[in-house]
């Protein structure tokens, strides 16, 4: 039974605190899919260092992210939870895949262009190579599906291209993965600038709701959220991006369809609407925050989860890497 399950792979970088965009776009889906798939969920600390990190904070954020995965409902008994740098195969496969990836392809990546503009003083090789490391992550585990937010679409496409390229030159070696997105929640937008994605490292902290925000902060940010002047609470992302974004947030946190969400606010004003969205989010986050704090107090348990995870991940990853080394002609002892 166990072996017939398809494989799922995903990861989040331990940069900053997560936003509800990360939760709704990715982690919530991970929880829904964990029974159906054999899941690997990584903490992508090697990706994180492509922009400069404070070492003490990076260490702390790594454990905080693990605790958050578990607090959100990811079950370490069912899934493999591990830290990317604990499995050296990621760096090793990334090196090989670099030789199957063109500089021009990497220069055209939207995230590379955005991050280069944002960190103009540190456009390092790692930032450019980010998608290749991500391809290595996914391909090492022969993943069938990769649940991510819409912003990762281009990275998933290049992963598929690299896999197919390698398979065509040698023989079928890598599974060509499919991206899976949430129907609602795959792109949560900034509360202050609702045509831009909500980002954990965005400029305006009022634009993002962090998973660690307390109720007062959440209510204040929703109260200030940008809407429009027509006073209609209906879902129309094109013409009413602010209101539509709030409706999406409300519907996924409240487990409702968009139509049900619209119905809840028939005849109501924006003031009431924003309060209700804030209440719904704060009530959902409170138990997650409490559970995360409890888990963080038990470092021995978290370390144990990571140790088991690294062992399981290494076994799976090493198998693929050995195959690759053989195919490309690396001399084996
Ligand atoms: P950063 O701002 O540091 O670049 P980020 O907020 O984009 O980070 P990542 O660690 O890059 O976060 O992404 C983690 C996961 O969250 C990915 O699957 C990504 O697609 C998803 N995600 C990020 N932002 C959003 C969003 N606004 N809406 C939906 N999903 C999102
Ligand atoms: N780049 C991803 C994080 C990430 C990832 C992965 C996601 C690193 N490796 C492998 C899916 C599969 C992001 O969400 N920014």
C-alpha cells in the first residue's frame, strides 16, 4: 500500500515569518494532500541564503518554520520533514543540472529579475542559480506533484524542461513533475497594493498578514486594507482587486465557497466586511500560534523530527543521485 502512493514534494524558505499567502497558497494544501501522497516537505535554507541572512536568525527561523508546519497540521509521522542542507545530495545534483541549464534561461526568470532589482548590491550566482537548486530538490525525490503558489509557476516549468532534457539525452531518469495550485488562495495579494502578491519580505508591513500577528494587529491591517469606492462586495478580481482578495481570504479561512462568502455580506458595508474577514483570520490563526509556541518549547522533539526526516530524505535522494552519476559517466568505486 505504502509504496503505491505517488510522491509529493514542496518547500518553503526560512526567511522572515510566513504570511497568510504562504499558508493559503502552499501549506494548507500540504495538509490536505498528506494522506493521499508520500510527502517530502523541506525547509529550504540553501535557497534562503541567496539573499543575505543573519546567521542567528536563520537558525531560529529554521526551527520556527518546522514548528509552524506541524502546528498547521502537517503530521511528521506521515510526512518527511527535513532541512535542505542536511541532505548534501541537493547541492550535488544542482551542480550536475547546472550543466544542463542555459545562462539565458536563468537570466529570463521573473523572480531573478525582481530579486536582482531589490538586492542590486548582491546579485550573486546563487540568486541566478536558484531555479536549478529548486529543480534538484524536486527531481531528487522523483516527485509526481509539487503544490506551490502561482508565483512558482515559472520555476516548475524550468524544472520540467531540465528533467525532459536530461531524460532525452540519456534515458528516462527523472519523473517529470506536475505543479498543483489551490483553486482559491494560489495568489493572495498585498492588502495595501492588491494587484501585487503578498510577500513575506515586502516593503509595507501593513500589506501582509503574518502567521505570527496577534488579533489587534490583524484587525488593524484589515481595517486599513485598500478596497474601492463602489461599495459592492462581489468577486471581480479584474475591476475590484482589493475586495476580491479579501473575499478569497475570507472564503478559504472560513471554508466557504466564494458564492457563500458573497452571500454572507449581501447588503453589508465595507466596514462590517473587513471586521468579519479580520475575525475569521484571527480565530483561525490563534490555535496555530499557540501550538507553534508549545512545539518551539520542545527543541528535543523538533530535533528528533529533523533527524528522522534527514535520514529518510537522504535515502530517497541518494538513490536518484547514484543513477544520475552512473548515467553521466562518473567513475564509481
Ligand atoms: P520572499 O518574499 O522571501 O521571496 P515568499 O513570500 O515569496 O518569500 P517563499 O518561501 O518564496 O515565500 O514561498 C513559499 C510558498 O508560498 C511557495 O509555494 C509560494 O508559491 C507560496 N506563496 C508565496 N507568496 C504567496 C502568495 N501571496 N499567495 C499564494 N501563495 C504564495
Ligand atoms: N522557491 C520556493 C521554495 C522551494 C520549493 C522547492 C518549492 C525551494 N525548493 C521545491 C517547491 C519545490 C518558493 O516557494 N519560493
